[in-house]
């Protein structure tokens, strides 16, 4: 079967090498590729046709929502890219139920819901896709009050590897619904999501900054306060940013307060010497920033892990010490807990419910600089390993999957993969091996 043959039953657009658009659509925000073609469906039937095309031709299939994956998913070489950007409708079905196309971005969603006084706690970047973020978690600006993006999902429309369209929810295909909430894109193409939105108007949003010399004490004090703070507070501590001075960069507490008692921010201001404070009432849609693609030749390397309560002090001590040294990666520490932790550990395939913190290190630069920084980065993560666990797939540059899922979660996902995608058609992701745990298997 050829792309010309696909066109006979495909109502969307097909972009092949040599066309004027090809170079632009063949890459993602963080990755480059040379696919045989990029297809842009306009309907669920189009998606079914592309899935069958990939099966018939044996071409590797990459599914793209927003194209923001640090691990460079969403494109490939010599395969077919299924670009869902044309399926981006946002429909308010009743007072709070919202149906969102699989190719929508969170900026589109926030803008569409604002006139209704509604929001969905998602990520923090407008151009990030609804699909990729939701299927692996979704730690947004109201995560402690409303949970992960996937916790607000009530149903999904999925095209499976055999071309069927199924609805997954608590009542229909519940095992698939479990796996979609944390298992990434392993089980099919989600063409539509149904979320339960929440009422919102303006929130207090911005940053409070302190001198780099106070990073260690501010970090510990912030974490202690975040542990008992009201769920209305979601915050991120960032420091060691080389674009702001590296070891001399201020420590910034970026936050959203979704409530009317602004005095709850006073304990943060009391953590040290405030050198900047731009917290102000902000429409929720404006809390999402515009994503920027790196210039040609610049690479991003992101690594992440979770921290349970007993390890918080030691992890923050190591991170503060690292941030004070030349050549440190950018460090961001996110407070979670709250509504995330009130969901049962086995209710979804997202396994790190009890973590208090999630932290990320990011190295940015040309390939030689990234390579030169690798030994120090590896040494840092060796120090952190005894005190942290897992990895957050949405902040991970590698395709390695062992860190993302504990063994018990992975085994359950592998069984689901064998049911819905035994041929591993959907492998352009943090991939679950459908052959894992079969007779003679020695491990993943």
C-alpha cells in the first residue's frame, strides 16, 4: 500500500518528502526526523485508515499531539507520523463536562473554557498537547487542589491497533481506562478526551525570589510549609539557572494560589530576603506560558524523580549544594501531594501518589557541552538515587522505561498491552513490551 492508495480513503492531508511543508512538519519541538510521510486526519475514520495503513505497510507509527516530548517522540525516520492537530475541538457538553479532541493543546483548552468560567488543571505551557501530558500524568498549576490532569479524565475515545473505536471509562473497558491514565500512548490513539472541569476565575500567580546565598534554607523552609499548606497552593522552586547567573541565580518560588486568602502566601515571603515579588491576580488561562523550541543545534536533557517525605531533607540538601557549584544543571522542584495523594495508589497506572516532591534537572546547550556535562550529571544522580524513586515520563529525555514504572505496575501494563496491542504498533513512546513476562522471559 502506498500513500497514493491511502489518499483514496483518507480525508485529511498527507505531507511527503519534497513538499514545501515537509521540513516544518517532520520535526517536533525537541526532535528531528525524516519520516516517509506526515498525515493529518480530519476525522476518527481518517485515524482508523492511518492505523490500518501502518499495519499493512509495516511502517513505524509515531503519534503526535503537541510534539513537546523531551524524549523526541512524535516523529521518526522512514515511518509515518500521525499528526492529530486537526482534531482539536473543545466542546462544553454540560455545566462541567468537556470533550476535547486528541490534537488540542492546553492553551486552546484554557482559552475555550475561560468564557464559561471553567478550567482543567493541566501543565504550565500553552503549546503542550492534551494527549501526551494527560496520558502520562499532568502536573499543573492546580495539581494539589484538583489532582493530575489524568485524575480529571472521565472517558476517552480510542482507536486501537486493530482499528476498532472504543470508549474507555470507569464503566466501559475499565481496564483500558486504568492503563490510559499513566500508561502513555501504548494502547491506541486517543482521538477525544472527556474531562470534568472545575469553576475558576482569577488566581494569584507569579514568583517570589530570594538570593542564591539563601537557597538551602529557603528550599527546606518551602518544603516544610508545602507539606501542610492548604491544597489551594501549588508551587515550584527553581534555581541554578545559567541564564540568570548559574550559582548566583536567585531561588524563585513560582506559585499559584487558587483561593481568596492571600495571607497564605505570607509564610513563603517570610522564608528569606525577598528580592522580587510579582504575584498578582491573573486569569487562569494566562498562567500558561508560551513554549519555545530550542534553536538549531541546542539540546535539552531532562531527568526527573520523585521524593517521599522521609527523603525530602537529604534530597534538597544535595540539590542546594549542587546548585551552588559552577556547571550545575537547572534545578526545579515541584510540590505535589494534596489531591494527588488522596487517590488510591493502584487506581490508575500513575504510580507515585505518595511522593511529596518531584524534581527535574535540565541541561541545555550544544552537543559538545551536553557531553562534557554528562559525568557530573551522572555523579549527581548517583548521589540522589538512594533518596529518590522512579521518574516522571513527561520530564524525561530518554526512552528508557524501567524508571517510569515499578515492577508491579509494569506487569499489569504489559498484560494490557498484550490485549490491546500485541504487535506493539504503538511503540513510539515509553514503551511497554507486550512480550514481557511470558514463558522464558528473563526480564525487561
